């Protein structure tokens, strides 16, 4: 029955986006919580008086319905796919967008293609050649060097891009007095929570294992030999499809100073002690967030970043193990298959359900 439901629902999802109905979720929960038939609705015309019986029946309907879709631990689960950029579908031109309805971008195309390769798809796999089409879109639009800053960060962590091609993410910003306007703690929570683990990983220059697959991706997705790429030039290259707001000159000058002057200095004594102190402060903020959220963090993007930071800090740590344990909390099985939820919040939906 579930497979049939998915089969009939899939075409309408990919033809045009509509809000998730969570019918599959209700089917599963109702099966777990048999509560008997729900009373039929009571219709009251505008000119009629509302009777006690009508109110009682309506309340009974609500209680019966919500009892049938309540999880075993007392909360009411719900999909929260957020901005819809975790699983964008391939566009007709062979690329992937930043979100489910967006035009093809280098950010969406690069990460989607690499994710499929990591999951076992070959360079030529798939019906109608989606992998080859995706690779062609990436190469036709300049290759991986055109990925925006967050994409460059993930590519560097993976090992298909060099840290030298990323604009600096100095953890030293966390050492500034809180009164400074550019202190990370003064920006929106979604921003400063990302810029706790990111600068930590940048400061450590962490790179994952260079496997045969990574070496293959270096050949597949760059337009020139990997060892001949001008990484300094690549720092400020962004594909036009991804460039929503061109960098102001002041921003490029600041990044240039940090890259060419500050970063080399911070690698040498005595300035290297400042870098080590900044890294300790950054990972301490990660640990605060982990403990405060019970290793869920504020959302799925931060979750993975904090998990990796904890592993880099100590691969045998209790924090890393607890992060692994909470990963399934972000999974959601919907009518169109597995999804990743944006945030995990059971409190607010439950309050609204009860109100």
C-alpha cells in the first residue's frame, strides 16, 4: 500500500512542488495508535446556535484525531523540510538548483553530483545518463572553482579542492571583544552557529582521506589538471549562476590581506599561539552548543559541521559518539522517500497542536 502511494504521488511532486501532505506519516502513526472511528463533523449554519452537543462532538473529533497521530513518547512528529535545498531534483539542463524550484547552480550541481558519487553512482550511471549530464553542466560552467564559499569549504574538507582556494575563515574572530560589531556572536544565530565549526575546521586545515574516488572526482570536475590550478585566483571565482551579489572591493581587499598576510603569520611563532587559543575557543563554543541542544544543534547544516569538528578534535570522544546517535533524528520518510529535516523541534509544534 505504501509503495503504491509513493508511486502515484511521485509524478506530481517532481512536476511542480506542493506542500507535503504528510499522509504517509498519518498512515503509519494511525496504525500504531488505533483509537476507533472519528466522529463525523458537525455543521453549524450561520444562523444556528452552537449547542453543547456540537461543541462536545467537535472536541471529541479533535482529541480522537490527534490521539491517533501521537508518537509513542508523547510528541506529535511533523516534517520540516525548511527551504527545500537538501534534496533538489535535477533540472532539464542537467544541473541541480540551490533549492527544489531553483535554476541550476554550481553549488547545487557540484554537491549533488559528488553526493551521488559518494553513494556509489558511477560517472556514467543512471537511466538517460544523469551523471554524465550533471558532470557536463559543471564543466561547461567552469568546473568546481566556480562554487561559492560554503561549497568551496565542503569541497576542501572532502579533498577535491584546496584550502588555498578558499577565502579565510579565521577563528580569531571569536577572540574579539563581544562589543565589536563583527564579533560572530552578534549576528543571527543561524550564522554564528555555522561560523563556530567552520573556522575550527579551516584553522585545522582538515582534509578527509584521499581515496581513489577523491582522486577520480578531481579529474572529473575540474577543467584543468588539479596540480595546475591557480588556487589564489580561484578564491574569488564564483559562477555567474551563483553570484547573487558581487563582492565589494573592500571585502576582496580584506580577504586578500587575511589570505596573504594574516594567515602566513598565524602559522609561525609567536602568532601561532593566537591561532591555537582561537581554535580552543571555537571548539568550546561547539561543545556548548552540543550540550545545550543534546547534540541536535540548531539545524542539519550545523549538525554535520559540529559532528566533524568533534571528530577532528577527538575521534574517540563521547561527544562524537553522541553526535552519531542523534543523526537519525533528522531522517524523515515522506511520500516521496527519505528526506532530511531542517531543524528538530518538538516543543513548538506540540504547543500549537494543544492550543
